[in-house]
C-alpha cells in the first residue's frame, strides 16, 4: 500500500465527495444516480469516521475504518469502470479519474 497519511486521505475523500456531488446532478438516469449515491454514502461514512481521529494523529498512515479495505477498493474500481459511460462533462470526468486513481493506488498493496 502506498503510504497515504490520514490528513491526505481526509482531503482526497472530501474532494472525491464533491466531485461525486457534481456527477450526481449530471447523471441522466435513476440507475446512474443510484450508483453515484451508493459510492457517496460509502465515502461519507468513511469521512465521518476519519473526522473522529484526533488532528494530532493525522500524520499516521491511513487505514480504512468503516468497511474492509478490499470492499472500498472494489467499490472505487467498479465505479471508475462505469464513469466513462455515465459522466458527460469532461471536467467532471477528469477530476473523478484523478481522485479515484489517487485513492485506489493508496489502497493497493505494494
């Protein structure tokens, strides 16, 4: 796993949640909105759990709290495979890909 600090993870998850909010409003179908909402909920739960960690501990390596690391990685990877078909604005697509890649790489064992 590439060492990502808790502080960096909080920032990445927050930015990804904002990008998912944009993509939610850009989605055309209920199925697309449901898929985006599902990932947003997973990330919101993780963000809430990370916000409980003391600021003094934010330099430690990030570990997934709210579900298994593999489950989070799988959800992110599956979403990343879907986004070229469902995200239509290039700026949103580019932002999502960058943020998803960063988080997926940090969850991948080295």
